[in-house]
C-alpha cells in the first residue's frame, strides 16, 4: 500500500529549461526551484518532513495509514530538537533522526547543496536506501574505508562494485557549499558533485536483505532521507523533479547521461524486414517504425545474423493480456523455449488469465527454467525498457532499470518440467528473435552489442 503526505507548496521559477538555477539568489545562496522542479523546503519550517533512522523503508511503507501516521507524528519532537530552518537554510546539529520526506519518489532528478565541518559524516538516502556518501576526505582515520576518495559514492555497494567509490575527488574545502545532482532510474544512479561526474549509471545495491540473506531489489518508490551523524551540517536548494517512462527509457537506452555506446547496432530498421527471417508476414511495421505481432498470428521471427555472447536492448509494449517472447540463440526452426538456448518470457503479469502460472512463466523469466523477480513491469500500454546480457551460459535481465534475472541456466535452473525437454539450453550461438503467440505485442529500438 502506498502513502502520500502533502508537502509544502513549492516555489517555482519560470525559467528556460537550459538554466539549472535562477539568478535570484539570497545572501544565504538560497534560490528558487528550476522549472519543472519542486522545492522540498518551504523556507520556514519542517512541513513535509518526518524523522526516521536507518530502517528498511518497505516495512514502514507497508503499514496501514493509522500506524504510519503514529510513526510519523512520533518523530516530530525529535526532528524539531535537532533540525531547524534559518533564513531558508536547513540546519542540523549533528544528532537526531534523519530528516525524511513524507512523499515517496520513483524515478527522479534531485539537486541539493550541503556544507559541513571537519570529521563530519553524512549522506543522502535514495528511496530510503543508504546512501550517497558525504564525509571528510581529510580524516586519515577513515582513509582505509574510502574517505580519501571523496564524497558522492554509493558507499554501501559491495567492495569493487561500480559506484562504490567516486570516479574523481570533487569535494570543496570546508566552509564552502557543495552541490549534488543525482539521477535515479530504476536501480541505476548517476551522481554529479560540483559539476563533476562521480558515479556513472551504477546499479545502487539495496543495503537491506531478504530472508536468507539475499539482496533485495531497490524499492520502486521511497523517500529522500538526509542523514546526520558526526557533526553539524547545513542544506539548501533541495529540488526534485520526477519523470516518467519515456525519459527513463531514454536514459537507460543510452546507458546513462553520456553518449550512446556506439557498439550497439540497430538490428531492425523500422521500414522493412531486411536482415530478418521467419514468418514476417505474421508481423507488421507500424507508422511509428515499431514492429508488432498481428493479432491471432504468431511464430518466431529472427535475425539473419547469429550471435554468441551479446547484450540486447529493446523497448516492449504489452497490450492487456499480451504474450510473446525473446528468442535467445535460436537455431532457426522449432520452439525456441526448448530448441534454442531459451525463450525469455514477454507477458502481461497482471492479466487474470495468467494468475495461476508457474513462477518460471512470468515476464522476464527464462521460460520453464529460471523465475524472474516480479513487480517491475509497467502497466499494459506503456513502453518498458529491457536489457538482456548473454555470456556463456549466464543470462542477466534488467527491466526498467531493475535486475530481475541473473543466473547461469546450466547451474541455477529449477525446471518446470523434465530437464531434457530443454535440449537447446547449452547452445553457444544462434539467432535473436521474437516468439509471437497471437497477441499484438510491440517492440522498438532493438539493438545488439556483441561481446
């Protein structure tokens, strides 16, 4: 169940989209929100915020309204003891609960300025998950855990994981304001500190664990939290802009905010079936240059080229009750789920008619072999972005920025039926394609990078 607490009415400036911050700046450096952004501070008090510690946000987001209200109301005394507004600047004394937005956010761009003191330690929790790190890079006692590399890293990522340490040192000297720009899409996070890229589209690992100690996916929504422990810290110009599926897909398709990887090559030209084989007459090319299975038709269409190890990126739009599949290392004839390396299921998980399927039959699953995590598919009629990495016998599926499958199908499969039925599972090369099952499922921006 989701909860929403109204926040203070934002002060928004009508400015050109190319300008990040307006020129109207107070003596304290407080500005108005850029166009399209919401100011999370009202300049007067802590309206729109409550207090929480480091705790799994999915637990308190699952509370009923009355229980959550009690928790939020119970935090107010603490945050008012340790947090205050001074001339538009948010000030913390280094103690107390972490200031937490009452509203939860999904995909967003977040701006904030901060200023702290020597030996302080702080951070920013994204969707309630720790954390974009802030610390004193001169404190030698913490160099062994990475402080000497500077602020901005995803500190709770595993050792050696992308994003764990910032790409460059970008901190300003004590007494000066620092500025973060943070972009969150699915589990992918990009961080700029003082205009320098310090985290580049890295997967943000969930600090909290599932039963059995398996890392969970990042929650789809959650609050912003401002952490404090170890010293006073001030914050200002806290702005946030939420964005939808189209912008999220564009960022994911590029692999971040930089240039698109030139090694990804389009395999469907949006005009004709050049480079494709199979029952193409059962599919149609739309006016928007996407390809779509005709209703009541089907079969597997596939590339003329064959691929061994590769990464495929594709956008998928499902109708209600839609069913299709991605053919992986397909030999060119037969049912790809069994004679190919596999079929990756493309399915409307919300359809009632699919309510009693086996776990290995839902969207993103290696059909009949490996179950995908659910809950990350967008509503029917909305474009989804999916990236598939095939390397040896390992398949990794990322849907809308969330990893839903990461498995070696020769070692990790839990077969829905007899193992020998999946006789193509060990194939090392084959075609890429779409396995239609009579529903008008649509695909666009299909690209492949060979590895």
